[in-house]
């Protein structure tokens, strides 16, 4: 007969109810390629950008606290006047029908907005600024489109992962540190608060309000540090989510620039055509300077037209031998000068005149050639 321990061992080892570790695996497993600019652009068009909601919330909190502190006296005075005005109207009103209710409601809304517009205005400004600071100005109509995945259950947000663990630690840190800061500040003002019973209402409200302002500003500064850390974490997570697998990167590269094999073949064909055209110009050269076999550079100098000799063909190894062969077939002088051949090959492009520092060495070679002397004489 099986014991209870054996029964539970079989139960937890049953593959049908075994919780696979793959559920906790990272989404970007196997994604080793860095995100491409195309991937970033597509995500930005969808409105997907690295952003922390903590930044906007903290800036709104700090802005609202500062405004209330600066306009606190007038705010309390206007609030008292607002309450007295509409309480007295309610008491003095003899007939209260639909028309009176409409007029009263319109006045309440108007005066209430006039009372709170500084707070509403500054919080809106700070909320917009909190998003612009993180993402810049962005307009993404695709973000407004309906997406079923926004309302469908997402188990990844429930199961333990790096995001949920970070949010848990962040929430615990908020509770602990906010409580500790509040305790320290309240303890410092505790005796003053006990004496509010012997103060006037204005003094008591002012003291309590100032203590609250200190607490909220201290908490706001701490939350700002948490918001910055949260933004860095969200940015890191966003970058990881954009990473691509090698197959995805290869497919994207094909879509953007065509098949690499075809592209390489096209480049090879273009190089072959350029080399054939270059070899056709070798018979027009005045001299070919060689290494003697590794490099060959064909030079041409049209007296009275060019300011300096031009490189009309150059090549290495097999191409160098081809240039030499064509030069021999067309009775073009071949001069072996390894240092000059190497430097002309590496520094001067096709159909480009040689730099001034090489003009003396090349001129010495040209004026020593009988063929060039006859060309100049003609």
C-alpha cells in the first residue's frame, strides 16, 4: 500500500500537471542580434517606445505640491468663500426648480474650475513634460487602433519574471522609504502639532500644511530617484524585446537590401565590368609602372590638357599581369619601380591625377622615354 509521501511524489512528478520551466523563460531567448533601425522605426510608429509611467506621476506630484504651497493662502481663502457662497444660496433659496438647479450647477462648475485651474494646469504641463523628456515628440496614429491583446488575459504579467519582480521590489521600496521619511519628519514636528490646540485655526492649518509640504517634497524627491531607475530598467527591457534571432535579422536584411548572395553577385559583375573597361584604356597609357609582378599602374599624361599625369588603370596580382600583357602588346613602356608602384596603387584612384609629391618621380620617368618625347614633339 502506497504511503502519503509516495502518493504526493507521483502527483508532482506527473507530466500532465508539471509546471514547465519554459513558462518562466525570457521572451528573448535565442535573440542575440541587436535591433535594427528598421525595427526601432516600426515600433516607434506603433507608439512602442521605452517609457516609465513613474516619471510622469512623480513630476505631476511635485508640480502639484509646489503650486499648492505657493498659492496655499489664497487657495484656502477662495475655498472658504466658495463654500460660504453656495451654502448660503442653498439656505436662502425659497423655490428650487429645474431652472434654479441649472443656474446653480453652472455657477458651481465655473467657480470650481476657477478655484482649481492652477493645479490642473501645472499638473497637465508636468504630465506632458514627463512624457516628452523620455520619448521626445512622437505622433503615432497606430497606437490609437484597437488591439485585442490589450484586453485579453496575459499570463506573462502574472507569472514571475524580471518585470514583475522589479515592480514588486519597487513597490516595497516605496512603502518602506515613504513610511520612514514620514516618520522622521512627523517626529520632528510632533511637539508643534500637539500645540495646535492652543493656536488659532489659521496658525494650526499653516503648521500642518507646512509639515505636509515637507513630507510630500521629500517623498517626491525620493520617488524621482525611483522613477529614474525605473526608466533605465524599462529602456533595458525594451531594448531586449527588440532583439532579433539570426534568422529574423537575415530575413530583414533580405527584405531591405535583397538576397545577400544576389547582391554579392551584382557587385562582382559590376567589378568585372569596371576592370574590363579599365583594361581597354591601357593602350592609351604613356607608361606602366610595376612592382614588378604584384602591382601595375598605367599612367597617361596629355600635355597641355592635364595638369599632372593620371592613373588610367591599376591592378594587383592577376590584374597586374593583365595590364603588363596589354602594355607589351601595344608597345607601352614598362618601368619597374616597386616603391612608386605600391604608393600609386594604394593612394591614387582610377582617372585621378597623381598628387604633387609624386610628380617629380613620375616626370623623371616620363622624360626618359623616347615614346613620350615623340608624343610631346607631335
